[in-house]
């Protein structure tokens, strides 16, 4: 009988407005900034404050990272999803906040998507 897979390590991210998001480590590792912080953290208490990112923006960033972490989704399907994700209409503030968050967290794909959308 095969052993059951180990449960996913969960990480808590806390936004500037004190919203807590508990997400899988594989999702968090889409961020190079958080990857480095986790590697340097010897504690089992994985709660990371993100003082420059609001809960509503962090929720959108997590949505993007979850999609990127899906191994069963093809690259072509991810590109289609990306195009829909960056369609924020005329909400320039949302676009700016997402770019700022993606730069802060070093999520290069997300920053690139918004920059290319802005350039259209």
C-alpha cells in the first residue's frame, strides 16, 4: 500500500489591513521574495506580514499565484487565463496596486502581464 502524500505546508500572509491568508507553500513560492524569506526562516511559525499590500490586492496576487502553481493546467490555458486576469478595465488604481505588489514580492510574470496590458 502506497503511503499517503504528506500534507502541504501552509503559510500565512498578513496584509496591511490585518487580513490573514493561509495558503499552500507551493503557491507562496511563486514569489521570489517570499521564497527567500521562507528559506531563511527556521521557525515553524510561518506568518509573514506584508505591510505594503492590502487584503484586496493580496487576494488577487494569491489568485494569480495559485493559477501559476497548477501543474495540471497547460501553458496555453494559463496564457488565456492571464489575458482575462489582467483585463481590469479602466481601474488604473487596481492595475497600479497589482504592479506594485508584484514588484515588491518579485512575481515577475505578474508584473510583466500588467506592464504589457498597460502598453496596449
